[in-house]
């Protein structure tokens, strides 16, 4: 194995001294190295980055927003599809170029891809200094303090690590993420998550409430509860339905969301809690994956299409104006044209507001990789994906048109990247249904305003402020 360049703490102490001359004590400067963290993947990774930032700040590091200003670069990664990993390989090679200017630069790979590829990462990217899985972040300061000629690995999975006592360094904004359950025990045959995030464990509800009170005190009005199977939450005293009600009751919290629930674990109690709790937003992301029972069986999802449809109809009956979104995967092992047609039919029948759509990507270590052939040609996967994207676009456009003429409540996020036709700035925010709403008037971020919708696209509602 090629020896990677070592991380020299001496060089970094000097760098810190030259950038921050007010610090006189050399022992204190050892930990003020500026850290830049880049995040890939799902919301749980975004939330994990906030944990990492908090752990590092607590240890005396400074988090910076520009990669060029950093002495330590950490990439928090995703492993769910191969292209997510390929992107990270591309990105770390590019970042390695920065070492020419800063020989003391430390580069680390964190998260799911680190866990998944721990064995091969030191060979494929020998210049990477450290590789840490999602359960190892408490040890990050200790690892960063080490000097080694080899890539430092820490990919121990834990049955207990919930980062209790670490108050995430939340980005300012309108929404605060709270991870309530880590890991996954479902073992769907296609999915890497149980292998890279370990066993399912729920954070104590007292700790969650403590976090939510802090979030409200910081001025956030919206909270999103997170987990790979968020509705499987149970800490031994409180189930997901009760947790929703308690979180929603915290003073100052006006909108509660959660993602992603697992269809099989969706209880009548949770539907009731959603329906009876005004703060719980009428928006639900419920991954279905396929419209074919045969495919769901092969994926070992644990529900049938009839059961999924039944759940959706109960949800829609109980919660007026519920916006529903989903995840759909095409080209999983053995997917026939008929199976694919069933997926299209399900989409046409259930009419999701929008969907994340993917081509199946074989992941080493999963049951599908070990036991089932990835037999759908790439060209067929691509063609099927294009077809469902087109179908979903037209459904999303039609659904969004129904909002024209209505007034929606918007939690303002800030100035939109999309200016008006005349070039002037516009504001944007989210409706209760989680739709992006754009309007020309300026409104304070984090305020709640009423917007009358006058037009729409498949992704956005446009309107004007109602005063
Ligand atoms: N816990 C979620 C899954 C999280 S991963 C669940 O209920 O299924 C997010 C999405 O990525 C999944 O819903 C699935 O649509 C997609 N996905 C997961 N593994 C994949 C793979 N091997 N190839 C392509 N897409 C995948």
C-alpha cells in the first residue's frame, strides 16, 4: 500500500498561529484548526454534519464555510447508490489538489461511504487521512489529534450510539432537523443502509424534547423528525404517535414534519395523531419503491400494493389536503415490463405530489448483491426511469394547478434564486404541503405569511402576498 502523506500537527499549529495572532498559548492553538465539512446524501447526513460540527466546536475547532480557508476537510458521504460514491471519489481527488498550497491539509471521509468502503478506501484514495463511519464521530477529535503515515480508520458500528448530550450545531434557517432514531433493521434486499448505519435504536424521548425546547428557544418554528424508518420510533415508553403529539405541543413549534416513515410500521395511532395535531403538517413522504407485488417481494419490503393503497386511502381520508410524495426505484432484479407497467399504474392511480425516482444500483454486501442477479440492462433502467420521470412531471403539474386561486400559508425562507421576469428579487418559502412558493414581495425570513397562488409549475407555486 502506498503510504499517504501524513498530517503534521506542527504545520497546522503554525498555520493557526499565523491566521489567528490573538492566541498566544500554543497548547490551545493545537485545536483551532479551521474545518470545512461538505455533506452528500440524505437529511440524516445533514443532521449528522451538525453533530460533527458540534463535537468539533466543543473540542475547540472552528467551522468555516470556504474550503480554501480550511486546514481540515471532511466529506460526509452517502453509499445508497454507486454514483453517490463515484461523485465523492471525484470530489476528494479535486480537493487533494489543495494540498499543493497547504501541505498540512487533512482530508477525511465520514459517513455511509466511509463505512461501506473502509477496506478499499485507503487503496483507492491513498491521500485520505481518515475514514470514519456514522457511529464514530465522538472519537473524531482524538483521531484528528493523531499523526500517522497510514489512513486512520474508525468504522466500528455501535448498538447504542445516539449522540446523547451532543447538541447539534444547527444551521440558522427555518427548519431544524432532529434525528430521533438511528440505524435500520429492515434489511430490504437492495439497501445498504442497515450495513452502514447499523442497528435501529431510538433516542430517549426526554432527550428529544430537550432538543426541541432548545430549537424553539433559538427561534426555529419548524422541526423535522428524522430516521431511516422514523415511524418505527419507540424508546420503551413513547411510541411515534405520542412523540408527534409531545413535540407539537412545545411552545413556539408551529410546524412538525418527519421523514421517512416505513409503510409497514405506519399505525392507526400515528394517522390519528397526525389528523388531530394541528402543528403536524399535511405532507407525507412514504417510500413505495415499486407498484408490483412481485418486486416488493423480491425487495422484502414486507407489504403488498393492496396494503400500501389501503394505508394511503386511510391517510387521505383522515388528513384533508394531504400532499404525498414517494421514492420509486426502477430496474431492480427481475423487473419485467409488466412489473414496470404496474409501477406506472400505481403512480397514475395514487397521484403523488412528487417522487424521488432512481435506477437500481447494486450495492456490495446487500442480500440482492449476494443472491439475486442485477439482470436489467442499464439501457432499460435508463429508459424506464425517463418514462416515470415524465409521467410524474405531468401529474405534479396537474396537482399544482389545483392550487391556483387558493391562499396558502408560507413559512418564509428568504430571497429566491429565481428572480421575477423583470429581474427583480423574489421571496420564497414553503407551504404546509411542503411546496416551494415564490412571491415578489420581500418578507422577513422565518415569518409566516399568506400567499395567493396565481400560477404553478410541476415544482413550484407562484403567487402574491395577501395583506
Ligand atoms: N429508509 C428508506 C430508504 C432510504 S434510502 C425506505 O423506506 O426505503 C432512500 C431511497 O433510495 C430509497 O427509498 C430507494 O428508493 C433508494 N435506494 C435505496 N437503495 C437503492 C439502490 N441500491 N439503488 C437505487 N436506489 C436505491
